[in-house]
């Protein structure tokens, strides 16, 4: 599972790229990891009181990567950063309601490969999309004591499998896919949970990650 990604752009630039209002999001650019706050893009409807309008301006808001687990979890302090099963009762209510789906901006996500370097450390790769300098990863948000989100995952494509990975984040390529994830019914949104085409991504070997 992806446990690290980068968003190398400040909040205002990210908001412009997604046609959203950045509000007072303090994001300066850098990396995101579970247990840290990072920007997400919502359809904006969660901020509207009263009857829900058909559409609302997109909002960019900081949320914690990792959702508090269900009461049945053995470790209630261990956050849940990913959605592997979109049919899980823990997730399905939020996923079927478009206002809880979100876009997670990222300039790259980091994957550990199966090989090792000359010093015996596992190889690390930055996965980027040459056609999308800022990618949109599919996410879902929940509110409890802390506003939080999780990344949707799907089986790995050929590129990620060659690196030794079994799963990858769901990447929403293009404005239509992003809008469907935020606003369409679950039938359309669920169809987007699929591996990205190999040719849409590039893997670059990293040295020490800072």
C-alpha cells in the first residue's frame, strides 16, 4: 500500500489547478504520510447548511490522512489510511454519497520496490504522471474528532506489479473522471476504481527521500 506521497506545490497553486477555493489551507508543499494533514478537494457541499444544492464551488481543505478505525478494531488508535474493499460496511455509506468523496492532489506517490540498492536498502520509486503534473487520487472523507480521509486502492497495473506491488492508488485521469468521482452516482463513481494504464505513469528510482 502507498504510505507516502508528495504534493510539491503550495495551497494556492493546487487550488487553482482544481478550480477550488483554498480558503486558509496552510499547505506549503512537501510530502504526506499517514497521521499527517494534507489538502483534499471536495465538491463543497459539506459546508452548505440546509437543502443541498445541485452543485457548489469546490473547496480545498486540510484533512488528516488516516481515518479512525471502527469500534471492532483490535487497535483503536491505529488509523486506516486506505480503502481496499469499497463494499465494506465501514466505507460504503460514505462512498455512495458523493459529498463524502474527495480528490487527493499529489505530484508523485512513493512505492518501495522488490529490489535493493548497493547498501542493501529497498529501492524506492517516485510514480508520476507525465500528462498530469498534479494528479488526482481518489479519496473518501469521514468526520469524527478529527477531519480525516483515506485513499482508494485497486489492483496494481503492470508497471507497479513489475516493482513488486500488489495494489496502487486509484488515479482519476481527466476532468470528467474527477467530476464524476465528486458528484456522480455510485454506479459511475465505482467504475473509476480501476488500475491506471501503464503508459500514463512513469517510475523513477529515488535515492534517500527527504
